[in-house]
């Protein structure tokens, strides 16, 4: 297991930490994340010291079911925790975001036997999932899977993998689609994460060659598309539909990166020269003042969208209410829109800061690279989201994406 005993050692607590305490823990991690940010870039994965610190702080049990010692927090808490960490390290924040979603999916959709296997030893279990489809064939008791699964964020430190597969029965035509939950030790890892941004996520590629997955560790894709609220006793978060949670949980790192870029440019503006002008400092320029205000408002707009979506979903979860297709379509559009607001704001800030933004010693270029990479996640693709929402508003029945 990747778990390391520490200040927040495993215990099935009756009292879970509050929203405020978890955000404070994330804030307390910032100096360590800052100190290791350059190392993460070089390693192209999370440094061991960062992984251990995140684990000790309970960052990988945010959405682990409470019955297994997890915190089972609401979505607003995950957003604020990852936003806070994203202000110094977008990659570490991303690992907490997608890791939280992966354990949420297992807690919501996996069989009790599978949950016992995954969570039974430790609530800080690491799951590196990917929806890139591999191949599977039916055998007695389950599936045999083979293939390559790329973009498995956090795979280096993972205990388990959740892998999408297309199932065949020996014919050329697929007959089903599923997610499989597989122990990491049964897979090989190809370290090929060579990207411009979000380098520290270690989003490498899982490899499998005829690995057996028992039926109880599979999840039909039809379950993912099911919009009916699930009975979840006190575990209200597990009542929510799959797609809105998947999309919302990856926006926290983007919000944090935008905040970091704004702070850097604002801190530098009172002392930074403004070349080829008569201004001795950037902050004297009305043009700079206007652009910083524009960026700040764009980032605040993005944050308000994220917080409002989280509040709506949290309320639905607590009340056991149906999240209608119309509401899910709106969420799909809004997460893409808010991601673009962050990118637009960072672009304005880079323009203000100038060519020096792209010095390797300047963190602004890393914020720019990381945000532009993270915002290209398929769930945040804005045009798809806008089309989904537009069709819904107009009453057009055509579905263009299963992830709504």
C-alpha cells in the first residue's frame, strides 16, 4: 500500500474533519508542495515526499466511504481543497482531484466484495483510472483483459487501477462496455508521460496482457449512465450521477492555477518595469490596472460557477433528489465555460507580465502550461458542452455524448 502512518493515522472515526479543517490542511501543505514543484517537473510524477505528505494529511480519503475510515466529504470541500493546493502545484492538486473521483466511483458503483478488497486495508488507497478503452473477453467468473490504458494520472503510486474495456464474445462486434478494477501489481507501467504541462501527474500508461478480472470487480457502463438517485444511507455523495461529479472534480486545480497567476502578476506589478513606455512601474498604467481587474473578475466568475454547481449537487445528494438531464446538461456546459474563463484570465495576465513570463525560472510559465493542459481534459471541452446544453434548452432529443 502507498499509505504512510502519520498525524492522521487510519482509524474509523465517528467524527470526520470539518470543511474548514481540511482546507487548513491543504493550506499547510503549500510550503512542501512549493519546495518540490521543480522536482515533480523533472521526475514527471509526484515525488515520494509529496505523495507521503498528501497521504498523511488525508487528501486521498476525501471521498472514501466513511464506513471504511474515509471522510465522505461534500463536493464543495473537494473543490476548495484542490483549489488551495493548485495555487502552488497544479499536478499534486490534480492527483487529489482525480484520485477522489476514482474512489468515489468505486464507493458508488462497485460491489460490496470489491469495496472490501479496495478499501478494507486502508482508507488512503490510491486508484489511477483511465477511460481509454482496452479489450476484454468473457470467461468463466469474469473477464480477461488486454491492452494499453493511457493518461492514468498517479499510476506510479497507485494501489489499484480502474480501466475501461470493450467486451467481446469472440466475434468481431463488441457486446458490452465496462470498467474493471484491477490491482496495480497485476499490471505493467509504461512511463511515457512526456507533456508540456501537468508533468508532475505521472499520467503514464497501464499495460495488461490477458489479466483476469472477477465479475464482482467490474462495473457496467450502463450503471454509469443511470441517473436514478441511489439509496446511500448517510453516504449522501454516492447518490449523485456519474458524469457531473467527474467533470466538476477536475476544476479545482484550474481555479488554483488561475489564483496563483493573478497573485504573481499583482505582486510583481508595483516593481516591474514597463518597457517601451514612460511608466516606471507596471502598476502605474491604467491599461495594466484594467487588464488585472478583467482577469480577477474572470477568475471570480469561474470560481462562482464551480461553487454554485457544487452547492446544487451537494443539495441534491443530501435530499436524495434526481439530477435531471437538463441540470446535467447545464453542468456540462458550465464546467467547460469556467475552464475557458480561467484560460482567458491567465492569457491576459501573461500579456501583462510580458515576455519574462516564459523564463524557465518564472513560475508563471508553469501555471500557463499546466492550466492549458488541464483545461483540455475531455470533460471540460467547451464546444461539446455548449452543444449538449443548447440541444437541451431547445428540446432536441439527440444525444452527442454519454458523459452527461
